[in-house]
C-alpha cells in the first residue's frame, strides 16, 4: 500500500514538472506572445468575407479573389494596404506589425469594404 502511494506521488510530481517545463519553454521561446498566424479573407460576389477580422500583431492576412472581376485591397486612410488589381484566382497578402484598426475597400468597387482589427 505504501509503495502505491509513493508511486502516485512520484507520478503527480513528474506530470506537474513536465507541465511546468513545457510552459516555461513556451514562454522563453516566444516571450509569451502567440505564434504568428495566417488568416484568410475571401473576395467573392463583390464582397470581402469576413467583413471584419480580428488578429494579433505579426499575423498575416491573405485575400483570395474568387470573382472573375479584378479587385483591390486599399486602405481607407494611409498606405498600409495598397494592392494592385488582384485578378480572379489571385491573392494579396499583408503582415500587420502594429496594433490598430485598418479599414479598407476595393478602389474599383468602393462599396466593397472590410476591417482588420489588430490587437
């Protein structure tokens, strides 16, 4: 009975130590920041989908045009987003370095609008 209790305690300590090491190595390797992600926005039927996307600084957004007509991704203010015409089947990508709200539109079809929120 005593040996089972000792084995149980050792198992708990071993599992706890393993979890601690994993958490510590994660925080040391990236300073607690989430790993950069790639997020996708579809351009289809003259609309951006999703209309609003929330991401983290360092993440990349890829817009894929599934319309036959060309579209752009153009910042409403400033020059953060400024694609050339994205042909049907084409893509445009941008990595967001700074937190903020980035509103954009298609310069060819101004009624097409979207927003990227970077945390």
